[in-house]
């Protein structure tokens, strides 16, 4: 049984390590299709200010949402825990007639945004510890 370690998503990681990592969706994420776009939502932790009486004055959403366009949907669907970043980038580059480096810039930035919003985790093998590590904060649920 391997042990997972949580690391900060802003921790510098080498490009080869990122390309070998496998992006995986947050298990609490929900997808809703509306008007040709997809909305992905993840439950947020309930903060102190979300309780009454503050919540009576300011209604707070219990979810963090992001609307994905067609390229975003492609990347989201590919982040299934089975494909490496390199495979996802290759597929994106071919589909959109981009060089690998152009696609890498777009896909990696998009994945970084999804990680910061708690929708994805990037799982990679840590050679020094011999364990798999994830670049996501604690999963809410």
C-alpha cells in the first residue's frame, strides 16, 4: 500500500515530472451540461461567515463553479486518472493543430487553474520517497 503526501500546488516541479504525472478529478466534482458548455462544481467547506446571521444578509453558494468551453471540456474529460499529462497534451496538440510546446503551455496553465480551484489533483511518483504524491489540497466532501 502506498502512502500519499499532499504538497502545495505552487511547489516548483520539473517539466519531465509534470509530463509523467496523471491528472485526476476531484471525486466530489459534479458536471452539468448547459447550452453547449459544461459547468463543473465542487463543494466548498462551510466557513464561519456562511452561517446565520451573515448568511441571512448575503446568500453564499455551497459550491465553487467553473464553466468550461469546448477545449476546456476536452482537457477535463481527458483528466480521468488514466492518462499522463504528456498524453493529454499530445492529443490536444493534434486535435487543434498546435505544436507540442504550444499545447503544453495552454493545457498546463488550465490544469494549474483547476488544481488551485480544487477540481483536479496531479498525481506523480516521488522517486526520493518511493511514494505517489499529489499536488492538491485536502479533498472536501
